[in-house]
């Protein structure tokens, strides 16, 4: 019998994983790994356990490992190649054999997890699922290709294939699941399948998600006309003047008309200190809020995030939104999320949906 394991590093990924489980594997046994990449991961783990949608739900502290913040000596690296299952037990003790592994991020922990599970079950299917715009970009292709291990000598090839039985993510993906395949910028060598859009009118699924993310216990009320969707730049140490730009907007329309949705990974609420209304619960996915709150009279503002696109691309909803990319000082920001590939795909889609999204050169253009 088939059994799936999902690994998630963000609340968005958890929501999408729940949707995949709900529509594709409802009658099968599936497990879930929730990592410490996100705020409130422990609480979220316990809440999802109570829903019963997954059989086993594991909380894993993999963030430092995934970001290469843990150093290994030669002996440890050999052990990781020969016995990845042994190394994996330092993070999580899995009690089942899986036929399918679902992941959104191609990182160091995902590579370890896949290698370890593939040692147990050689026919394991590796499936990647969408993680927002990033999955569609060439940056994701770079991350995917970075898992390839070039081996030139015949001895090392023999070691990797016979002794280590090394399974890299590169070359072993079965398929990629995304909501909008037509927006893919890179062309994978594996199959790309379209995910059915999340049905916000499916009361069973919505209630399941509300329970998982404790939505009904949240005290956040999105009652302001303008909602600024903060991005992860601050959490990643990227210096950007987003706060200054919103201050200019507040001077024109009034601070009391703006609400800031804090990014889930940002540890410090800069906007609350300046008197803005902000959400207190950062563990609820933006898409789940959209499934519960009527946003038809709201104006959404972001720099370059897919958050203003997700109502359109994932839920099939209309929006009124603005990108302030041209208003911030992005030229001096050293972040691959703000330049090149990521802005290329975001800009392409902002233009595609220009009847709902406007790229403004000044906050004076925000109505």
C-alpha cells in the first residue's frame, strides 16, 4: 500500500501539502514533517496532529543543517554518504517505509532525507510541490542542479553507486506539481503536472485548515482598507527601505488606514513599534486568511511577493493590488529575491494581471 511523507518548511507549504493530501491521497496513510524554519512550528505540529489528516506528524529542527550552518569533518561526511539513515535519526526517527516523498525545498536536509529513504525503498518516488513563485524561477532550477554530484573517476563512481548507493535529488524527481504550469520559466527534464486550485468554498477542507492553524482562536481582524504584505528580507538580513516607503504612504492616507501583515519568519515586528496595526498570529497562511475573509474592498500592497498573486493563481479570486518595487531602493539590496530571475517572473505576472495589479513608481499612485 502506498504511503506518503511530506516535508514542509513554511506555513504555505503546509497548506499546499494538506491540499495535496486532501485531493490525491485521502484514502491513504500519509505522514508530515514540520521544520523549525517557521515560527510556531511546535504548536502547529500539535494542532495538525489533532486534525487526524496525517497519521504521524513530526517536528524537526533541521533549519541549521539545511542552511549549512553545521560543520562536518571527513569521517562524518563519509558516514552521511554510507549510512544516511543513521544521520537522519539525529533529526527524526521515522517508523514507516514510504513509497512517495513530497518536498518543496531542495535543500541539504531534503537531500539527506531522500537519500536515507531511498536506501530503504529503492522505488521511492520523489515529488516536488509548489513553493510560490520561486518554484517557477531559474533560481529553483539552480538549487535543483546543485544537488548533482559530479564524479569523474571510475573508483568514485563505483563507490557512489555500489558502496554508498548515493541517491541525489538531481536526476531522481518523478514529477513537479504546480498550480500554474504555464508560468514556468525553466523547463525540467521531469514531468510537470497542474495542481487543482484550492477550493475556498470547500467547507470541509477550510474547516480542516482552520483547525490545523487555530484560525478560529486568532484575534487578528483585517479591517483596514490597505494591507501591506511584509516580505522575508528583514528576516534574511537584507537591508531594504520598505518601512520608509510605507511611512510615506501613511503620511498621505493616514496610519490608521493601514494594516501590516508580518512575514512569518521575521522575528522582530518593526511596524508595530511605529504604531501600525499588525497581525499577532504569524503562523496562519495568508491563503487561509483569504479563504475566510472577504478582501473585495481591500487594497493589497507588496514589493515583489507572490502574496498578491496567490489569490488569483491559487484560489481563483480577484484582487486590487499594488507593487511598490519601483519605490524601494532595490539596486543596493543584495538579495536574489529582489533582482534578476525572481523579479523577472514576478514582473511578468504583474503585467499579465495588470487589470488587478499595478506596478507604481510612487506611493501617490496608490488609490
